[in-house]
C-alpha cells in the first residue's frame, strides 16, 4: 500500500543525533531520537531525503531535521510549513519544502520487523559515516 511518502530508510549517525539535540536546545538526549528513520518527503526524483528528529522546545514550531543524499548528511533547524488543510491541520513538513504536504492522521510508515515504526538500532540506506 503506497502512503504517498518517499520512505527511503536511513540510519542517523550518532554525531548527527547529538547535533540535533544541541540545536533543538531540548532537555533530551540521544536516546530521544530515532536512529532508524524514513524520509518524510513526498515521492521525489533525486535531491535530498529529509526526516524530522526533534521539535524545538518553544512555541515556534521549528524542528531539527536530518537531510541526506548519497554524498552528504546534515542537520538543520527549519521553520514549519505554514500550509493548513480543510480540517485545520498544519502540514508536518518544513517551510518551503518541495512536493506534497504531510498531514497529521495520514498513513503511518510500515513498522520494522520488530513492530516499532522507525525505532530500531539497525537500518539501511547510505553509509552512516559523517561527511
């Protein structure tokens, strides 16, 4: 069943998890961030994959996002997408994203073999080395 999401799997390298925690300025630790994730963008040809890993601990709606492709991994704070649907739901992606919107209540990613969606210690995808 297609969810309209890219869903490219990726294992977030530890140094980028720690950077996300520092950027989000949260009372959190690396254990608060999923290591095995899936791209949250809509289907796309080329370009970066993206996944939200932590919200900033304030009212801004900003979040730490991990972006990756075959060459690079980076973490960046992004403002939320301002789009609202007919049900008054705010898009869950970042401002100025390409492609379609991601709305709350939409299909969840398929769980990994242990039944925990996005929360396991192993993943596939580009090499997890820092670049």
